């Protein structure tokens, strides 16, 4: 049975390539986070471990990070 992956648009996000607003969608495949622009086809993928991009000092001051399921 094929697993269905939910793709979500990232509200307020601007594509780094075409500079269009609200065209980036996000989803997860295995342990990879994927992003893709529906306008120009730009895509990016990264592993869960490096996805937050925060340094240790910033992490200490955070209460939590919202991660949609």
C-alpha cells in the first residue's frame, strides 16, 4: 500500500529563485524535509537533524519549535 504524503504551503514564504510569495510547499519523505516552488520548480531538501539551522545559544533561549506532522 502506497503511503500518501501531505504537502503544505509555507504561508508568507518567498521563493529564493523566482521571488514569488506563497509558492513554496513543504513535505517530509523518510527523514528528509523537502521544499519546492510550484511556480518555477526550485527545490531543496535537507535532513531532519540540520533542518532547524539554529546555533546552540539560540536553542538555549527557545521554548520550543513547531514542527507540523
